[in-house]
C-alpha cells in the first residue's frame, strides 16, 4: 500500500510538506518547440518547453493548443506535450500571444 503523503524518509529524515510544492521553472524568455519520438514507440509528439507559466495557466494553454491542433496532449513537469508534428501551428499561436519562439531540434 502506497501513501502519497510522505512525512519521513530513512534517507533524508523528516520531510517538510511545504517544500514539496513545486513552482514553475525559471524561463530564459524563449519558448522552445521540438519534435520527440524517443521512448514513444515511434509515435511523434511536439514538446513545448520554457514557457515559465504556473500550472493552471499551463493547463489552460495546453487545452487551447489541443483544440487548435485537433489532437490530444498533456502537461508533464511544466512541459506541454501535443500528439503529432504540430510545430508550425503551435509556433504561430504562441507568437500571436507574444512569446519568443524557436523551433529546436530537427
């Protein structure tokens, strides 16, 4: 049986519950969009990284991107994953919203 409210670990001792709350990673002001297939059985996804948004805004943006692209997707560790190769569509949408966007990778 697993308990998600861990309060003590034999390695580190008592765990402070307040310190477990994550905040968005710092952004350098450039949003990077890349296509990734590694570990996905050959299925490609578009990764949107470096937005610097908090979780609620990130989830809202992910929902709008999924609607525009007509595909599924998710937010994992402050990174948006959209199914398929939709880099150009996503780049256009983010640039309209005022983000500086770079297409990273191949």
